[in-house]
C-alpha cells in the first residue's frame, strides 16, 4: 500500500500543504500515526499519538485518543489527521480538541475517503451503492470500519461549524477502471476537481477563540 503511487501522491500533497501553511520549523502533532512512517519526513518537530503504540516507531509516539488529546492548550502549529476522521463517532469533540491544542491560527491538515468520488458517482447511476457505504463486496470489507462518510461539501460544513476556515482542498487521484482490470488514475485532474477524487485532502485554519 505504501508503495502505491496514489498513496505516495497523497503524502506528497500533505507535505506540500504543511510547508505552505505552517512556520519554517513547525511543531506537529499526528494523531493515529501508527509507526510514524509517513510523518518521519515531515518538517520541524513531530509528535505522534495513537491508541496503541507499536514497539518500533519512526517518531516519538505516546498513547492517547483524538477525543481527549493529552497535551496542553495551544502548543502545536499543525495537527495532522491522516485517514482518521472517518473512524470517529464524536467528530465535534475531536475537532474541539484539535482546536484546543493548536496555536492561534494553527492549521489542521487532514485526509479522508471521498464518498462522492467519480467512480462511485457513475456506479450509482446504475443502481450500485457507493463502495464506502457497503462492505458486502469482498474487496470493500475493510470499509466496515468507516462510521463517518464525507464529500467536499459535508467536510467543509463540519470544519466551518467547528471553528475552522478551509484554506485549500486537493485529492491524490481520480480512479477509473470501467474499461478493464487495470485502473486508470488521473492525478492532475484530481488536483483541479478534488470533489471527484478518491480522497479529500484538506487544510483548514483554526479561527475559533479558545
């Protein structure tokens, strides 16, 4: 998975957003980081947080949860949520905690699956349930773990309703595989029209008073 071009493109965009919207040497919190293999290349100082801390990590990681972040107020320039928010029941509490630990006008960089990607929009025209809403197909069984589903509009509304100003959207690829077993990935178009992409990559600034 880590070697797939779509994933590598997602990491590249995240890194680009962090560099664009944060100080030169930011203090970054990554929630749900696992081993931190993605975050090891982030600039500045990176702190990881996860429910389970692996034996071997690439960055410092402590145990904790997004809904109750074990850090003081206003100490991070950036909070990164990579494919995390779709697993969270109380998204309002989670975003409140993110806002709390961010410095004034700090930024949240996040990625989530896009339930309204181009492939699923087309499949829906033929009566198929979007794959993010159904785990009955064998290749989609892991999607049962997703309890929240987002498109560009709903993610924007969630962030704005919780004290964030959306600065930029992108996506790593638009996937089409109607014409054979090998999918066609459209990378440039995903940046231009992220609402059709496989995922949504977003950067938002905290504007709520804390």
